């Protein structure tokens, strides 16, 4: 989208695993999203809930005496959407990771009402995880817009056969195949993604076997 000259901002509503800096807690992924956004955004707007322990978000929140409020995230998203053409929202931990005593990432996706793209880490076990996650998305009533295959290790046995299986069984199109990259340069990665991604209005990315 940025290569087309369109305005795009990113949001990582929840991040576990952060460094304590002079500016406060900072998560590496959220900083990368902040840097790549078309607009200069304050860190808090990109990553409203950030926790130092690199553990499940509900556990990290409990340890720090905080709670994750989905309505606050929705309000933050709407504020970003009002000021930018496109907003990309990155998930955390997996589709059913708890965010508190009641809510999971799935509840956040429903509240945001965005099409969801699943990122499949290509490794042993990805078929089961991807198919179960897709089924859960459909049962949750969200829009499963597609999936991206991400090669997370240098080699994978039967990679092409696994990709073919995913293409056959997943009820949404493949929106890109990213090879194993030592350094994930955004412009390089963009070259492996389908133009179909640009047709989505608002976007939420759920990581399957990534976090």
C-alpha cells in the first residue's frame, strides 16, 4: 500500500516482552511498526498495552496489576482509522490466547470487526494449527480474508506438499509466500505478498505458530 503511495499506519494493541527504556517500556515489534507507519505516531497509540515479561498477555497483565480492556483498544483503533487511509492491526500469541479472565484474542477481533489474515509459520505441525485456527475464525463469525505462508526456518521437509495441502484445505486464498529471510526488510517482504491484500479495508493479522 505504501509503495502505491497510500497512507498506512500500524497498531500492535498488546505486546508482551518489552525493554525498560528512558521513554518507558518498549516492545521491538511495536517499535518496528511505529517506524514503518506513514504517520509519526506516539508509541502509546501504536502499542497501548505493553508488558515487560515475555509471557502470555493475561499473565503479564496479572503480574503487573493491570488489565487489558478491549473497549480501550477499539477506541484507539477508531482514532487511528479516522486519521489514516489504512490501519494494520497485529495480533498477539494466537487466536485463543487469553487477554483476561473472560476475553481472548478472538473477542478482540470480533470487536474490531476487521478482516483477518492468518500468518502460518511453515514448520512441522503447521497444518493442524492452521486448519484449527481457520475453523475457529469461521465459528467466531469473523471475516477470514486469507493467509500468508512464512518460512520461519531455513529448511522444511515437504514444504511444497504442505503448501499444497494448505491451499486445498483452507477456505481462504493464499496472499503470499515469504521465504526464509535472515533480515526481514519490509520492502523485500512486500514483494512476496499478493496485491489482493491491498483490496482489504482495514486489516487484522493473526499469527499462527509465529508468537
